[in-house]
C-alpha cells in the first residue's frame, strides 16, 4: 500500500535534523518521493521546502545532498508552487514573487539585475501622486514642456521615458540615479516615495531556495548536531583562518548578501553599501564559512568600523551577522534564519566571536539590547536574552541583575519555568557585555563616543559653521600638527578620510607633545579609514595607544 503524501511530509519534517543509522537513506527516499508529489496547501509546500533546505545545509551524505539539491532546483516548476502563487508571495521560495518598497540602494541593485522582471506595481503605489512634484528634478531642460503638460500624468511620462528592455521601475530608478544631488538627498527623495516593486524570483539564484556560495567540498553531518553551549572564553581564542576574497568573489558575496536579506524583507546598510574589494571569508570548520564585507569608503561609520556577513553552511546562507569595532571593543549582532534554528546556533556564535577576535582584534563584546528583545518581538519569542546570558554575557545595571537572580531562583525551584514575555522585556532593557580579560569601561555601547560628534559640531560653530572655509582651516591645522606632506598624491578616499578626522585631530589634547614617529603613525591610522580594507584602520588604531587615550579623553572632557 502506497504511503500518503501527508505521512511522507510529516516524517521528513520529523527526521530532518536527526542523524543516525538508516536515516540518510530514509531522507533520500522521502525527498525523492515528495519531489514528485503535489502537496495540498501552501503551508505544506513551505514546510517541505524548509525541511529540504535544512537537509541541504546539514546533509548526512552525498545521497541526501544530491536529492535535496535536485528537489530544490526543480521547485519553481512544481504544480503546487505555481498553483499557490498568491499564498506563497513573500516566502522567498523559487517560482514566487516578492512585493516591497525597497530603498534606493537596493532598488538600484534590483533594477540593474532585473531591468524588465522588476515591475512597478502602480495600483499599490499610494504615494504615486508625489512623483508629479519631483518630475522637474528628474528631467532634462529639453523635456520640460512635456513635464509642464498637465494632461500628461507621471505614469504616462514614465512610459514615454522607457528605454528598450527596461520597465517603468528600472527607468524610474535610473532617473533618480542620474539626479544631480548629493547621494543622501537623492536617496531620501526616492525612499520617501515608497515605490512598490514586484520581483519574480523564478528559477534564478536569488531565492531562498537556490541562494548558494560555491566554495569548498561539502562537509557531511556524521553525528548529532552540536546543541551544547561552548566555553566561550576558550572558543573565542580558537581563531579560524580568514582570507581576502578576490574582486570577482567579493562581488558575488555582496550580491549574495543583498539577495539573501531582501527575500526576507530585510535591508542592511552593511550590504546595501558593501564594497566587493573589502570582502573576506573565514573557514569556521564543519562546512561553515563566515563572510565579512566592509562598507564602501564614502559610507563607512565613524569613528568605529563595521563589517557584515553571512553564515554559509555547505554554501547555503543560514544566518547573518554585523560586527563593529573600535579599540579592541566590538558590538555584534547575530541572527540565524528561522528555517535553520535548532541547528548549532551556540557553536556558530562562538565561531563568529573567534573570527571577530582574530580579524578585528576584539577582546570585549557588546550585544545591544534590541538583539535580546528590546522592541524586538522575534527576540522575545525566541528567548534571546537567555541564549546570551547562558554564554556569559552580562548586563551592568543592578535592577536587571536582580531580576536575573529572581528568575534563576524560580528555574531552580521549578525546572519547567520559562520567563514570561513581560519579564523578558524587562530583562532586555540594557545591553549585555562579555570580556575575555578584565572588565573595561571603554566599550562600544557604553563609552560616550557620541560626544565626538558634539565636540566637532561645537568646533565648527566656533569657526563660523561647517563652511568650506572652516573645513579647510581644520585640514590646514591638522596637516601642520601631524607634519603631513604630499597629501595631494594620496588616493581620493584617503584624503577624504583625513579631512573627516581633521577637526578631531585639532581637538586632541597633548598632540604636540607626541614623538614625531607617533604622529606619523597617526597619519597612517587616519588614512587607513579611507583605504581599500577598513580592517587596516581597526588594526592600526588598536595598537596606537596615545591616539586611543587622547580620543577617549576628548569624549569625556
């Protein structure tokens, strides 16, 4: 008697994360059978998809990997996917569509990638009327009579402006890209319009189904998944090997990062402005690679540095991270995508911190309160606070520490006790911290580095405002203080980085008493902020103790 489709699906979902004798063969059989069966609902389609994707990332053997890969590559052709288009919209599954008002950088990326396939959804565009007001900014002078014609709507004008092979969306995005304005102003105007786009994922590489990094040979899961918590201090010191990606691979990593996040309705500045020249890959072991992508020089944070990246398990993106760094302190954000939870989250987090320790020189780590539940329902639902607490992260405030002790007492008295959402929200009111060595106070999220911005604003105010003349004065004085020569021969991005730091240099107390060699080293530090690899700035500033001390004194003076 043949097995029902429902029983096959139930079984494959039961064993997807289990490993042992006979399970590999059973997984291969079930996936192969279900790849040819039509499922009864969109919920069943998504359940099967996510189970297969999990097994593709954590395969028992080559048979499981091949069966999963074959099933996923045919997903966009499945009758149940085609028949449930409306219900599956927004799932990121191959063969479905996404509808979302992407921001300017993502819109430009998508319009270039899908000039015809990305479709402007006029009926859903609530703010389309505002485009009429912006048309004079988007047109050339010779087009002005057409724009002034009140009988012609913005939609009709855009249809006239379309080039062959490009739809309304790509045309509009290109017009904004050509706008003669500062990038920030152009992006603000585009983002304010909330332009809805429908993106047909088809059988291309941008869906959750088929997003892949083609890297090393696959690593098979020979035993149970590692659900235990690592001893974090030991784990952090086991630094993975990390290598710079070549420009082609760097671009692939940026594109993969963008598509991986966008099909989950997430946009991150670290990926929107990722620089393919500053891309890295760490071999974390067990088939896990962790990517790091820096920001383009003109978009970098200040004074800290930021890298973002993906967790790639056997080439499948299973989560993402952000890591900022300054003076050996790092803020980290960590997220495993829902379909891969129940895997090896704690072990992966340990590998992330080990890589940040080796790559960015961090010895102290901050997890901001949003990550543990502050105004973040997903983190509340997952009990994120206790994940970090059990690994050794601690808040500083007495009230939260007292509440932790009370909850731990309840857990000891009643092993089944779970913190309520109300308690979890109270526990997440502060950032949490982890130290490899002695406790420090100059941590990102704790130390008042924001005061640098206030100091610079006051300096400009005392010099007539942030005028071109005031900026030139700051650069001229910084050049004299540091003995800079031949600045005109520097790369443009390095000159701009130095100009950004110039008013801070002027404000640093005691700079004139530094040895000449230390001042020259500071010039290298500041130039590195605009270099190709921002990690160089992190490394040089970590080791320039006079700069660190002077900058921190400035923040608290």
